[in-house]
C-alpha cells in the first residue's frame, strides 16, 4: 500500500468534499492498493455492513469508529460469533475480521479513533491438498496437452510451464500479455501478489521454447479457468484453485 496515496486520499476527502468520517476512512483504506486487493477488501467490508444492517461499508465504519473501546470490541466479538453461526470457514471469518481491524488501525493512525481492536481470529487448520501433481504429473499433463489442436496445445503448454517452471500464481499468469515477454533477454514480466510494479524472472530453455511456439498475440486468457477444470478431473482430491497454487504455498 502506498502511504502517500493514503494520506492524500484522506486529506482530499476531508478538505474538499467534507464527507463523513466513514467515507474518509474507507477511501484512505483502499487508496494505493491493487485492483484485486480493493475488490477483496470491498467484499469483506460489505459483509460487515450487511451484519450491521447499514447501507454500505462507509456507514459501517462510521458506526464502528463512533463507539468506545469496550463497546466496539464487543461488536467485533458479536460479528465473529455471527459468522461462526452462519457456518463460514475459519479462513473466511479471519479474513473478514482482519479487514475490519485493519481499517480501524488506519483510523487510529489518522486520528479518527482511539480504541484498539483486541478480538482475535479463529484457529485455522489447513485441510487443502497442496502437494500438487509433482514432476511425473506435470509431464503427464504436458503429454495430454499435446493431444489437442495446435493452438490449444501450445497455450496449455505455456500455462503448465509457467506454473511449474517459474512457480507463478494463477492471477500472475492470467495477467500476462505478449508485451511482458522479452525474448532477447530471456525474461518475462509479471505483477506479483500485493505488488504495484511488475517484476521479472529469467526464462528457462523449455519455458522460453513453449512461449515462442504460442502463435497468439495474447499469451493467456480466461481459458485458464477451463484448463484448471481439466486439472480438477485429473486430480479429483483438490480444487482447481488449490492445484493452481500448489507451487506458491
């Protein structure tokens, strides 16, 4: 998160538009973050607003900041209990609770409140199978990919290579375009998780060859989701999301 962007967003809303305290904090909280992070926080804050039966996240933050230390933490405890009663997973509960607590922490930094959130998240045990297909499984997927038509085979080979050879995340792969590949320097650029600027990695020989064999102007597209469906069929114990991220744990 860009600290300068946060301060600028806070002062802009405070001085120019004279909006309420919740609006000012919400804008500052999202300022300088990536699109994906903003969307994730927005969903979590909206869930908190629904619990409070208020119109939006801004109204929820305004109400929360208006409370004292004990009452505010009591509200967070009730929110956590509500999510447990709803049957949400500990990871979802902790993520939503963390979003609210992070916003309050920023509010303290900006002088909008004095209370400290002290409600902890739930203990979370991971049951996901993140072992992945391994070398033999990857070779099998490459062999299967070659059995498709030429364009699909080249596309899937690129996806497999980027996952396995460079340990890239799904979002990092989906966000790439042909301009991100520097064939002469044997580099590929990508936007890492939580980053605002792209970084690069050196392309191994086989990864470079797979990229050179792909004829499309667009390296990857939403078809990655279809390819992950294939992974689910090949490895039924894991979801597509888990299989795509096994190398990023």
